[in-house]
């Protein structure tokens, strides 16, 4: 008989993003964060839902993309979420930032706080 540890604290499962173009978002999160789609489906209303997870960490929280062609492009600013990740080595952050800058999609550089 196996025992399963159940925490009394909430466990972060996912963050949901409403996006205009799921394929473009899948490419972005794959290219810059190393995430891959683990589920891609449409609901009963035809809305597309895509679950992404870090390829090297299968137990990490997921990003869920909900495709909606009515989503308007938002200018960068304080209303956008800020995600912070703890890393042992900052070199990959600099490399990804340089790649994003070269590709013309860097909104704001890394901030070590």
C-alpha cells in the first residue's frame, strides 16, 4: 500500500493567459522558456486550450493558454504579470535576454532584485 503526502498548503498548479494566437504563444514560450505543450484541445464551444510545461521539470506548474481572437494587444506596463524564477546560474538569463533582444521581442531586460 503506497502513501501519498498531501500538503496542508495550496499547491500552485497553473497560470492562465488569454492569447490571440496560441501557435505564436507556444513558439514564444518554447523558444525562450523551454516549455512544451502537454495538452492542446478545444472545448465544447470551440475555444482552444493549450497546457504548457517546462520540458526539463515535469512537476513544475503549467501555463494554460486560452486562445481568443478578440484579445487586444496590450502595451507593456505595470498591469502585466511579473514572474520570478530562482536559478543557480544567471548566465542562461543573459543568453535568453540577448537572443530576445536580437529577435526584437525583448520588452524589458532582466532585473536582479
